[in-house]
C-alpha cells in the first residue's frame, strides 16, 4: 500500500522520475488536461505559490513598485515596433487566429511577456520628469509556444510569474534598478525560500531580445543541470525609442527614457523548491510558504476519542496565526496519515494520544530531520514557530552546501569535459563575453553540449591565464553548465 502511494524512486538516483512522481503523487498538478504544455494546478501548489507571490510582491512594493493588470492579448503591430524583440518573440508567441474571424482589425497574440503591451501605454502616460521614475509590476500568466519538452513548473506553454517594468530619467538610475532587482532575488528566493544561486551577466549572444544587458540568477538542480531563475534586463533606450517613450527634462528638453524589466517566475522557483528541498519521501516546504505548516494527528482508541480530539482542538487554538490542520479522518490509520503528510511536505507534525493528554505534552516530528521529540505543551506556540524557522534555516544550509559542492574549476577542455560529467558549474578562464567570444562558446556548445552562462556579478573574479578554447589571453572568468 505504502509503495503504491508513496514515492518509489530515490531523488539522487533518478531525479527526473522522482520529480514526476512528486508532482503527481503529492497532488501538485494534474497533467491530464488535453492541451499540450498546459496543466491544472491543484490546491497544494496554488496555496504555496500564492505565498511565494506575497513575498515577492511585498519586496517589490517595499522598493517602490505599484501593481497593475494589463490585458493578456497584444496586437501584432506592438510586437513589430522593436526589431530584436520581434525577432526573439514572434516565432514563439501563440497568435490567436480566431480573432481574425471575429473581424478584429489585426491579429492579437497571447502575451509571452508584456513589454510591448505596457510600453505603448507608458508612451501615453509619461510626459515630464515629474512622471518618473515609474515602477510597475503585474503578477500574471504568460504564454510561449515552447518547442522543447515541457515539464511541470519548469517549462510550459503557460506559466505564472511576476514582471516589473521600470522607467527612469537617467541611465544611472536604470543601472541602479538592475542591482536592486538582483537584491530582490536574493532577499526572497535565497533568504526566504532557501534557494541559493549565482548571479550572472549573460554573454552578448544570450541576452533578452531587445536588451542592452541581461543579468540572470542560475541554480543547480539535483541532476546537476542548470536552471535559469529571475532575470533582470537593462533595456537602455532601445524600447523607449521604439515605443516613443519621451519626457521633458527639467530644462524643458525632450529626452528618451531609460528602462529596465525584471521577471521572477514564481512557477520556476516553485520547481526549484520542490527539487532542491525535497527528499526520498517527497516534498519539504520551507516554513514560510507551507500551505499547511502544522498537521495534528490524533491517536486514539474509540473509548478515548473525545478526550484526544478535545486536546487537539485546544492545541490548535494555541497555534493561532499558523496554518494548522487536524487530520481526524477516521477512514485512515495514523501511519497512513504520517506518510501522506510527509510526502506533501508539511514541516511539522504533532502527534497527540492518551500519553500526551495525560502528561500535558505533545510529540513533535520535524519533516527535514525525521526525528520525534516529546515536549511540554505549555509554550507550544513559541516552540513550534522556533522549530519551523529552524527547519527553513536547515533547508537553506543544505541547499547551499549542495551548490558549493557542484562547482569545479577546469584549465582545459579535457578537464571541462570531465567536470561536466559530474554536473553543476565548471569555472574557466574565457576570452570574452562580448561578441568576439561567441565562436568559443559555440565550440563548447557543439562539442560538449554545454552553455557559457556568463560572468558572475555577485563576486569579483579576475581571470589568470588563457581562454580554455582559443588560447587567447582571458578577459573574464565564466561558468559553463548543461542547462534545462
Ligand atoms: Zn576564446
């Protein structure tokens, strides 16, 4: 019974199968919806992601962003205003031909990202330096016609994210915004969700379509592959010129505005949380985003039932402000419930039976360590909260130690090849992340099926020696990895 219901593969032995089992068996999503690349999100996943949205939105608003909702459809003519952007996105957006039959004047696309929706309106809203800075974000779905294999929460034709689009009077302010966005990623994804990352400046050949520079957070998944997380883009004046976003400066002269955009994909960060914190039994939610933080399991024989249940309710009342669920379903055994809530990642389980009732105690099980202890119920609320926070801190520490063990240095291509077999990042000296380094990156891609992810922004690294590919003097240290 347990084998059929529970996770039957070990995470580090077959990550891909483990991940699929967790998504289905822990009831995060139902993949049987009959449109390829689209899935139905179930309550456990939605409740967790709503909390994730909350933390990101709170951080964005703390830093001066305000929320907006823009339409999901974008007219084709908007896309065509920025040359690189159209080249990057038109081939993969989902264009709704049905609209033509309804006699709309032009074709519309479901948004793959909202630059071209929002910037036509920004051009109407921004008149003078007094209107700047303008910092807006929306939490929404976007659609991309992915041709690569789709995976739940990792890559889909529909996904959930936040996009922030900011406008400034000066280049300097826009550059500061990009740094602020990276701090937001750190404050939420690493500090609260416990997912460590490296922050890269992407090479010239791997930028967001239309951007001057792209900066992206990369994480390492348990199978050693790299997964891109929030990226922030210095757009310069590329879009303001294309969309005619101008303002009168303090001297009354018209200038094009400077822009940035930032896209934390809640969906993908959720995938990272499943993958990195989970273990062979299933999910482990960090305390802060757990849909159920504490599950209380009553353990009784029929003659004690009322007494035990009464104590469970008393304990729940003491845990005000936390997400607590008393699992008093009669049709399942206590052992069955233990397995289910462990698989579903509940951080803390309280077991309450006659022994606990008689001694004024509760038995606490902590999901990450799998240990039980019996404690007095006197200060149960403070105690449970302390344990919850310790669990999050422990998940974060584990993730950091996994990541630091997945970075290796290599001095030549042979070493790069060997290091890539172990997964994670390979740190090398490289000629350049400007256009003149592109040929070397293409050689790595062709011979090793790996990507040059870019130059670290979160640390200052000086190259010593020569490019691992061409042998020219290295101008930069880059990280290579196999990506999703
Ligand atoms: Zn080179």
